[in-house]
C-alpha cells in the first residue's frame, strides 16, 4: 500500500539556508570541474560539441551513421592539450583552414536533436563563430551546469518527502558530493545533463504521488517531464514504465482502480503526443526504435562453433566498468578512483538497500516503486551490452553515467534503508556526522584524481609544471581559475556549516498537515 502523508514538518529558515548553501556549493563545484577538465576530456564530449556546432552552422541532422565529424572539431581536439588557451584560433579561422568533414563518424545523430538544438542556439547567441573555439565549449559546459542547478533541491525534496525527516534530506543532498563522476559529467558538454535533471524531476513527482499527493496536476506534470526526457535521449525511455507503475500504485486503498488508471492514461497521452515523435520517426524510416549510430563502421564478429559469449566474463567486466564509471573514472574514462573505494561504496550501498529498504514499514511500497527506475535502466543497459558483445565479441557501452537518471531514487531508497537500519537518535547523529565530512572528502579525492590524471601524469604530486599546464590550458586563465577555486572552497565551507547546524537538530514529531516541501513560517525543529 502506498504511504499516505497526513502530517509533515514545515521547512525552517535554517533548513532553507542549508539547501541554498548546498546548491551554491554544488553549482560552484561543477563550475570548478568545468574549468579544470581539459577541452574534450569528458566522455564523448567532442562528438556532443561537434553535433551542436554543426546545427549552429546550419548543417542539419543526418540519419544515424551519416554524420561525419567536422574537420574543424578534429583540429580543435588536436589543440586541446597542446595549444595554450590564449593561442587558440577562432572557429572562423579553423573553418577557413579546414573546410568540410573528417572521415570519422559522429554517432550523435542517433539521438533526438533537442539538446543539440538548444546548444546551437546558445552558440549562436554568443557569436561563437568569431570567438576562440574553446569559448564555445565552455559556454555549453556552463549551460549544463545551469541545467543541473535544481538537482540538490530535487534530491532534498524527494528524500524529505519519503522519509519525513529534514535531517535525512540534508544527508541526501550531501550524497551528491560523494559521486565525483556526476560532477565531471554535469560540467561537460553532454546530453546526459538534461536527462539527469529530468529523471530527478520525474522521481520527485512520483514520490509525491506515492506519498499521498493525488492531485491531477501531478499526473499531468509527470507526463510533461517524461515527454521532455524522451525527446532528449533514449536513456529516458525507462521513465515511461516507471511512471505508469508509480501512478497505478499511488493511491492504492484511497483511489479506485478507475481513478488510478485515468491518471496513468492522462500522463501516457501527454507522453504519446509530445514525446514519441522521434521514436515514431525512427520506426517509420529505419524500422527500429533506436538505430545504431556506429553500425556502419562496426564489424560483427560471430563466435566460432566451439566458442560462445562468456556470461561470467561479461558480468565481471560490467561490474568493474559500471562501478568505476559511476563513482569516478575521469578524462574520458582514463583516470579511475581506486577500485577498492568504488567497490566498497557499491557493495555497502547495495547491501544496505537489499537488507533494509524493504522492511515492513510505511515506506516499503514507495521504496519498491522508486527502485524500478534505476533497476530497469540497469537491466536494459546490461541486455543491450550483452547483445552487442554476442555480435562483436567486444564488451562496450558499460557507462555508469547512464544510471544517473535514477540517482535521486537510489538516494531516496538508500535513505529509507539507512533509517530502517539505524533506529536510535544517537546512532543516526553519528551517521549524519560521518556523511557531513565523509561525502565531501570522497568528492575532493575524486577531484585530485582528475587533476593528477590531467596534469601530473597520474603521479601523486602537485608540481609547478602541472599547475602551469593547468593555467595555460584552462580558458579561465591563471587568475580566473584561482577565483573559481576560491569561490568553490568558500561555498563548500558555507554549505558544511549550514548543513552541520541542521544535522545537529533532532527530527521533531509529526504533528501538522503541512506539505513537507512547501515553504512555511520558521519553526524550531527541536520542539
């Protein structure tokens, strides 16, 4: 039975300050990553930028496999680590010197052009053609940082809603800082950015429905959000069955089957009307839902008579690659955090969820439904990867970032599990204190791994030569980068101070009918 929220705590001024501070720290941390990461040193970043650049230049959107990388982009890649930012040429100069396309497939035309169209508008708005090419890259990186700005709020609101605990909600936001890969992906040029934030919006709305908000507007907004994510990337498609399940379960025991089916049908109709256009086009033109953008250059390699795909080997590789690239594997997956840490974090998170999230509590059904989104995303990814492995003998596509669409549900379900596991107030206080310091330390460690990979040849050191390389390559320059670094440090300290103030307060008993995510007059949480 879905949880009915009949009472919840109002939001205090202190809690609101903490969420604002954590959001500012998250935004400035992503901005720091954007200026720290060399151009095109994030997964598929050159291809993503090239696709937006081609639309900005009026080159259209070819069929999957028919879009070739611009020669301009190819030259830009060559300059990314060898030419100081101040010496880089403008797009106009590079285009004049290197007209046309390179014979390298840009697979991004397998996706809807939505994200790239928005990126093209941004590029044209800043007059990118007559600017240094790295300015255009930074403009799209910062666009993605802005896109991800709501993520801390959505995480806080979702965890607060399902646990009815302000303190747990703050810990949930801190968990974002323990996933450094999220920071690098969210600060790069990628169509994953809108998918991540729309996944968070969908999860928040679904959590509201599952915890007693049965207004029709929730179903309508769920339909709009799912239509939006399906118009960006195929990794958004698992939200369709997830939302259908959530709306059919929400209100069980309160709403009739007819009412729940009606809400599901309304959301489905909105998705069909506004979010299916690209997928219907693919079925009509190519006979498949998701054409492969690199199928023309990929060679199938059938297994021999006495050999076959090794499922055990496949799962071992998937585990290593998914866990590493979920927590932190930087520089286009070249510089991973230590596997001891990423394996430990994964095992602990999974063990706590499996062991304690589904205990017979009021949040049980909410936890089960919320877990559908990340679980379905993982199963589809594994199936696609194994099918490709069976055809080519190559294990590819194991990208932890594809699971970020379900990051907020994972944090919310983990919060439910930890509250079931740790029941006494003193123990919860100790866990919250560990999260306050432990999660940012993991984020800082990830940042150092990336810096050492980019500028110190992975050595455990900080040298004058490495720092000089950084300030030469970053578009911010020496003083600009120092300013961004200092602002990020100040914001993180402020966020930790505000979070600590809230984590020291005990959760108050539930005694009002105020919506847990609606602003209300100040109230003492210890009362």
